[in-house]
C-alpha cells in the first residue's frame, strides 16, 4: 500500500530532553499485550514493577505525574536500554495518527506535541507520497477525500482573501460559527485554568477581523485540523461535523491569540499546542463540540 503524509512529516523527530511539555508527564500510558509479554520475557524487574495491572495495564505515574522511566535529563530509560524496540505501542507511535483511505494509508503528527506543532505551523500544507508498505488498507465505505479536496481548493484560492475563504467553507457546509459557552464550560480540561481561558474567548473574533499577521499560522492550523478530522469521517454528516470542528478550532485559536496578544510564532504555537491537547486528545471533548453543530 502507498503511504501519504503532510510535507513536514519526515522532518519530525522527538526532541526528548529539550521538550518543555513532554508527553511523558501527566498522561497515563497503557501498556499493550505484546509489550507486556516482551517485558516479562526480558525479566526486567524495574519495568514490570512500574506497571499497574488493575484494569488495563499501564505505567504508574511517579512524582509530579512523571512516567517512572523518564530520567532527570528528560530521556526515556527504556529507549536508552533497549532502543525504540523496547517501547510499548503508544510510546512508539505518539504523536502519529493514521487513516486508511481509498488511495492508501495516511499518517500525520498531532499538534499536542511541541515539536509536531512547530512543524505544522512552519510550512504550507500539502500531502505527499512518502513510500510503500506491506499490507492492505481498510478504508471506510464513505470516501472523505473529495470533501477534503473541496476544502483545500477553497483554502488555496488566491483570488479570495483569507476571511472570504473561511466564510465560503462555512457557507458550503451550512455552519454558523457560533461557539456555545455552555459546551466549552462543560468540557473536561487537563489544566483547569484553560476552562476560563476558552470560555472567555467566546464570542469568537469575527472572521472579517482576523489579524492579517495571523492568517498564515491560522491557515496552516486549519489545514491540519481538516487533514486529521475530515479524513476520519465515515459519513456525510460526520464530514460536516468535522468541518465544523476544524473551523471552530481555528476561530478559538484566532480569538485566544487576539485576547492574549499572542501574535508571535512561539506564543501562537503554544496556544495551538494547548488547544490541541485539551480538545483533540479527549474523545469526549471532540465529540461534544462536533455534536454541538447539530443542536
Ligand atoms: S511531546 Fe513530542 S517532542 Fe515532546 S517528548 Fe513527546 S513526542 Fe517528544
């Protein structure tokens, strides 16, 4: 099968000890069956003792919610000892995500990862072929690629201004870009302070008032949301909800940037990373926002 990815994908490498928001802190990591078998075979007592087997096996977080295998320099002791082969599936794959399409398998990197976010916002978005892999794809019966192409065609239409492109997409899908304060207030947040931040960003900055200097970053962020969420749609209605979710994330980022005066690349990248972590990495949050377009 053919593999596709965004143009920046192959530049991605975890920055490990340099990362200020390590995914090895604060997240409970499930250990898959194969990895558990491997750790038993290796008779690695330190690893085995760190796994809580009540319910789904997972690494018990240590002090400050750090993974017990994260050393003082921010490096993973399992990688240092066994290489990448020693990792469980989640650690090896993060922050990658996959979609099977009628053309082949697509891979991407999630914006909640600091380094992935930097790459996503640094380059204009295109999808490129990155190689072949053994195996067969199992795409859903609904082909979301034509919907996605329709959006990317509008997003790259140089005859339209950025606000006109957003309005055209919203109009095409019958989406009124009004965020519901009660939906944002009721989401689950990893960091409680983000509840007030996100709710305060409503009402969103009107499309026509988007600061010019933010357009490039917002466009790249929106292209990423569309790649991740619209491609995953399994029906026309899911595709519409995914478009709504993508546009709403874009407006949230714009409003937060305006309200918090986060207009530089690094300040905006931190906003984008936080929004992704809070909204995209909780299935409940993502679903609640998507369904709010039907209320
Ligand atoms: S968040 Fe990204 S860059 Fe940071 S430790 Fe995790 S994978 Fe590496």
